[in-house]
C-alpha cells in the first residue's frame, strides 16, 4: 500500500489543545465505562454462582442464554455495529447513527457482563462515540475540529485501556499525516488520566500481563520461529472461521435466529470449557499453571475452543474486541508447544501472543506496540519476533477489506492500495 503524505505542517495549536483535552476526557470515560462493565460482570456471575454454583454448567448456560435474550431485545431497538464500523465512523462523529451506537454500547455491556468471549472495547468506544457526537454537534461548521474530536476520543479511550498510546494511534493502520500526531497526543493524554485515576481509586485495578520468567538465552532459540508460525496459523484460523460465520449469518433474514443460535452453541461450549468465557485477559494466569504441568493437550484444546467462541460471539451479535481473546489464543498455543518441546515457556508464550494477535487482529504494528507496554515481564525480542512473523503473513495474505483506508483523496491520510 502506497501512503501519500499530506502537504501540511504542524497541526494548529488549537487542535493540539483540543486533542490533548478531549483525549484526557476520553481516557477518564473509558476507565469509568470499563469499571462499570466489570462491576456488572461481577454482580451477574456472583449472583448466578450463589444460585447454581460457581462454574457449574447450569450457571454458565443460563447466564449466557440470559445474555442472548437481552441481545435479541436490544436488536429490536436498532442493529448494533462492530468495532471496525465504530472506528470508521469516528472520523465523522457528527454524522454517526447515534441510535445504532447506543444499541452497540448496550449490547457490548451485556456481552461483557454475561461472559461473552470478547473484550470490552466496543462498549468503551460506543460510550465515547456518544459523547463525541454531542460535542461535535456543538462545533457545527468546524469540520476540522469535529474530526479531531472523533479521532482524539478513540485514541484517548484506547490509549488508556490498552496502556499504550502509540498502539492506540496505530490501530487505524500505518498511515502518515498530521492527524497521527494529534492521535498520539490524545492517546498519551488518555493514558495518563486512565492510569492516574485508576491508581488513585484502585491501586491493584490496573492489571498488566506477567509472563513466566524468561531465561537469558531463550530469545535466541530457533524453535521460537515455529511457535510464531503456529501462533500466526491460529490467527489465520480465526480470520477464516469468522469470515465463514459472517457470510452464513448474513444470509439469514431474521437476526434473532442468528443471535439465539450462536448464543446457544457458545453456551454449550463455555459449559464444557469455562475458560473460554470473558476476554481472556484475567484468565491468562490459569494458562501458566497448565504450561508448567505439561498439559499441552488441554492448552491446544483451549486455543481451538477460544477461536470458535470468539468467532461465534462476534458473528452472533456479542459485540466486543478481538485483541485480548487472540492474546489468550496465542498464549495457549505457545504454552502447548513449550510443554512438548525444549523452548522456554515464557518466550514461547510471548511469541505466540504477538503472532496470533498480529494476524488475527490484522494489525501487527499495533499489536506489538500494545504488548510491549502491556507485558510486565521483559520480553521485547520474543514479542517482536511474533509480530514480525505476523507482519510477513499479513503481507502474503493481505486484508481485502478496504474499510480501514480512506477513499477520499483530500484526506491527509489517503492511501492507494
């Protein structure tokens, strides 16, 4: 893809101030939204555990089915949208369909609360998008400021949530233009507010990923290349399955059938393998124990089941993000291979996470920028190796969806495939 740089200089000071201030607001709103979603999730699963027993099949099936029923009701308000659509609409917050965005936010909250195998990004982005639409309405006539509001809101929210301002700025793709500088400013602002407030109100609430300790020579092992290829293959498997399910569900006229059928299958899968519930971020620690015990078969099964669960949820209206579920998949793949080979467990898990996320998420640069800052254990080289292999795989199998690239030649980030 050829990137055409804009013939513009440094962004105007007023736009820098706008991106800085609104990024901070978005970071705070992201924290409040995430905290609310996690609180509701705890209430839902705590109540169902008291009634049916924690992790019992009955608890899991009934809770997930209840979530599916709520999603059917919300779908009657307005069809919800996926994250890619929300990201595209952020360039024009004043023109986004607020009813659909509201339905998306509510659907994402239900998905997280009821154990969907997705991340909370959709709910965070939808809440910030609603505020961006309101603010943009007050800025009618100032198209440039409206656009900064939309992009700064997204960058500030995701910069705080992922803990990686550069990762948030790279999510829309590797483009060159003055807007990226503003997104980076907004991402840092949102990150600082998110992290600062989180540490004030909940010092233990900001959870980074701590891998098993890496040995000094682990980053040079040739076997890690095989782990990276396996992680990339897992990402490709998710992309293929998601595409197949998307085409199948698009052919079904009644959306409620899609939601209930997908929910039912997911509920049965989660009842058999409870670890496939939720985003996978907080469940990663359970994979370390399985790796240490050499349970490679269970790890491989969990990786495959998580891929199916994620694809099912996304295709059947459980709105959310792909990143943390794919990180879970890659970690399970890396742990399984470490259990049957001589490669270092910590390095293999890091490589697997980066490769699966880079390919499945279709954003190798964003994946490595997020993981390098999110992972507590020093693992930069294994993460770069996994993301590098993922980058090559993405080059060989380019994304046919042109939705992430602008089609407007006047856009400072216009690109020609």
